[in-house]
């Protein structure tokens, strides 16, 4: 049984022993390498491959590990003597091997002698997947689904990473706690901020101050209808809603993912409050239903139904909510899935495609209201998922003549115009499935509209 006092070598040994129970062939996982922004020495921030991190525990560049029968071989070159000038003293191969409990440690050049019958998973950077392809003499590409023995390895790792051991949960709780602090700092900064960038800076300063980085490109925007908005130059105007989707990542790679939406002027307008409360009702209803054995797809449909009910009550949609959901009417305003897995990646294991997110034998729906569902599995204790319902007025959807014509009698377009000050609202928390129900790891950050207004720190 894991405790917070479990050492890193013990954690990693337990993980690779569990892998050995699932596969009877060796697996080689590469860490990846840094990529230059322009000239070779000026690189993008490096982040090791997550499958490598799960079994190696620390972020190493240009390294590989070979796992077989519960043993770990580390392949990495000792630092060049000249590297100390630019990067300081770096641990030797043997020191790293001791740190992670490796059974053997060798230079990278010797990896070629240990490839027979080995499976692998692709790494994202081109130099590494090219090396993988050349050494294994088969295509190993990030854009391709794994096949054959590589697919067997993928399924084995998925079965392990779908639920989190205690060592992982310690890190995930750290990421969640720092992310909560970051969001509170962002709300406190909003009253004096003139640009989205200033709020982003306040939030990321908290994350950096804890020696963490962001788990993904922060979304801090008054244009919440753009789901992955990466621009921060817009000014904050009275009457705007500011959507902040920001999460921290620990130095060992574990992520958090939180979204809150707040009124720039300090108070939600009546129309904004009406929509906000609908989204919050969907958020709360979904979390209440999280428990082992519950289908995540049903959680998504619950959110869709609650949102449809609320929009019917406001006079925006017309009809029975259940029928509207079957016709995908909710997706005009809630086009994405209710959430995703969370762990070493913010969208955990999505590099493996739907093999990770969808249970055996399931495939994505082609329905507008279901096609973006990222997770379609029954929930299990130890799974960490996000719950993130939203409401968005996306011009490309709502102004589409075909959609206008198709739904002309089901959407009260004139009534909808009265909610023009609601571009986008999303409320997102990180929810752990427990043996008896769920635990919200991000519960310390309020969701109630009045509590959000209080966090903005406007003069009383």
C-alpha cells in the first residue's frame, strides 16, 4: 500500500512490476529531446514524454528506459565536460540510475543491442520518433495509432494510468492547490487590470513561484466563446466576462485544470447570472453523480439535459429538454464534451487517441452533440476527471444559415439576443473517483456566483 512516505524508487518499482504482469515482452520508452526555437542553443521549454515519466519519475533529456520482467535499464549519456560551463554540474548516469532505482545503466549507443522484440510508443518530437523508427525498423509516428505489439503496450500502460496510485495523487493534489491559489490571484488582479495579459501574469506568477509551470497554454480571455483562445491583448471592459482556464503542472509532470468565469465589473448582470447559474447547475449535478461504475457518457448527457432545461426555462430553447438533447440542440451552446482524463497530461493519454479515452469496442459518435466527447468509459476508483460544462455563443455556429433554418422553430433567436453580454462561460473542476463517490480536488476555489464576486476584491 502506498503512503506519502513511499520513496521514488519504490513507486517506480511497483509501477513496472504491475506492467510486467500485463505484458510478456520488453518495452522501450524514450524521453524525447528539446527542440530549437531558431538557432540550436535557443530551445523551447523541454518536457519529457509522459509515458517515460510515469516509469522513470524524473524529466531526463535524450534518454530511454527498457522495461522487462519488472526490471528497468536506463540508457543515457554522461554529460559532456563542457556542459558544466553552460548548465552547471549535472548528475552522472550512475547517480541518475540510483535516484530512480534502475537495475542497470548504459550509454545511449548501447540501446541498439537491446531492441529485439521490444515494443514502444511514439514521442512527439521529430528527432526522437525518427530515431525510434530507424532503430526499430518500423514506422513509429505520433500521428499513427500504435499497432501490433506497440498497441499491446499502449493498452497495458493505459490500464495502469487510468487510475492513480498514492504517489501520483500526492502530486496531483499539489498541482490542484497551486492552481487554486493562481485563480484567486487572477481574480484579485482583475479589478485593476486593463488587459487580459495582466490577469494571466498574476496567475502564472503564482505557479512559477511554486517552481511549477503551466500544464497547458493558459486561456485568459474576454472572448470565452473561442474555446482555446491563446490571445491576451484584449482590454477588459465593464460588462465583460473574463474566462480563465489555467492549471499548474508539478516539476514531475502532474497536472491540474481549472476554469472559472468572472465579471470584469465586479457583478454579474442579470442575464449573465441567469446563464452562469445554469452552467453551475449542470456542473453540480454532474459532480453529484460521479461514482464507480457510472458511465462518463451519461454524465455528459446529464450536463446537456440540465443546460437544455435551463435554456427552456429562460425561453431561449423551445420544447422538451430530453427531446432537444436527442436533436443535439444543446450543442449549439455546449459543443464540447463534459471533460477528460487528467494526470501526467492535461488531456491524459490523448497522444494514444481514442484507445485511451474510449472503452474496448466503443468509437466516437458522429452526432454534433457527442462527437467531441473525449472520454467514454465507466468510471473507476482512482480515476481523475474534469467536469467542465459551458455556454458559448459561437458566431460560426449561431450565424450559420443552415443551423438557423434547421432550428428556426426551436430557438427563440430574439430572446437569445437579450443575452448578448454572455459570450462564454465555463466552470471546471478536477474530480477524483473514490470507492464510494467522488472528491473534488479543486473544491477550495468557489463556484457560486456571489463567492466569485467576493474574490474580485472591488472596493466595498
